[in-house]
C-alpha cells in the first residue's frame, strides 16, 4: 500500500527566461499544505534558466564521431544494449544512431561531462534533449541546492506554507539493500555517484531496483530512501510530457529528430510540479 498521494500540476511549457519560481508559487497556491513535498523537474528549471545548448552549431571532434558511428551503433546496439535488457525498439534506434546529430551530441557530452559519461547511451552526465526543440539539450543544474532553497523560501514567504522542496531528475538511482548509487552526477549526498558508465551497466545488468534521482532537498531533513520514494512516486505521476526520449518525441509529432519546434511542445500537457503528501 502506497503511503503517499500526489497531485501533478499542469503548467504552460517553461521557456528560457521564464520566472519559474513565480510560476511554481502561482501554480501551487490553494493546493499545497504544510508538510507537503513540492517536487520539481530539473529539466524544466534548466530550460527556464536558459541552461541549454544548441548542438546544431557544434563541430564534433574525431572521438565524438567514433562514439556515434561505432560505439553507439555497434557496441550499444548489439552488445551492451542486450546485456542491459533494452527492448527491441530501443535497440533498433541505437543501431540506427544518427551519425551527424549524434556526433555533435557526443561532442557536447565529452566537453561538459567527460569520457565516462559520453560512453552512456543517453542522458550523458544529465545532458538531455527530450522535451526540448530542434537540437537543444539541457545541462545539469550547477546550483541545485540554492535553487531548491529559493523555491522553498518563496513558498513560505508568499503562501505561508512550510514545505519540503525536492528537485529531481528522471535519470535512475539503483539500490542494493541500503546502498544507493547513480551514474547521474551531483545527486543528494547520501547517494553514491562515482564511475558513471560502469554504475549504469551494473544497475541495468543486475536488474536492481531503480528510481528517479533526487538532486537537492530544502525545508527538512529526510533519508535517502524517503527522498527516493518521493522522487519516484512523483516521477510516475508526472509522466513524460512530449516523450521519454528524443526518438519518442519525434515519433509523437511525426517529424525528424531535430525538427520538433517550441510550438509543438506548447501543445503538450507539461507537469513539471508534483505535490506529494503523506497519508495522514
């Protein structure tokens, strides 16, 4: 029996320059209560902060080209993907990994996240292109703790509610008993994150329990297990917006991988905020 209940808040699509803090305050007014958990998507915040890169202007290096043409198509498409229990459709996508756009993406991954992250099949170092238009990808928040405290402070000041803010990413944290680890950089302190690519392979191959990753918490002290429970529950309630991956997003709009527009994304229900409440 689930010990939480949740309400996903639908908002307009957040674009670069939007005041996400005020968007959050307006959206939860009259809905949130003391002791609630306010769970916010890192991707939505990064987009609003213009923490994104247009990969169309990137000139890929030789290493990035090798990663796109050989590593992704062959190693992931025929060996690692199968070992990690990927389904047929994803394997097909990997075997046809786009050479040009893929090389530019791997170059960005190498530049911003390093080699071990670039070896990942996607969301390298938290870099993600889903729910973004054209060739844009979002980068990880460098100051997630500060952002969480800012949101928590404004909810308390403007709405007079004492809540706990949790910023989360859909990238998974894997758990073996009480040990939690993730290939995603900069999770909360009690989650292990060293080794990136290898951690992902281990977690997937062993089919360990996997949940969305909490990146920052403000407002109260909770355990890693509780943060993971809340993050994953909120993630399941939220859904995936325009698509879980860039391939899903392009398929939804029936366009090429880099042909999704801002206007297309605005037609989709986006739920960057989830209010999670313990059953009292």
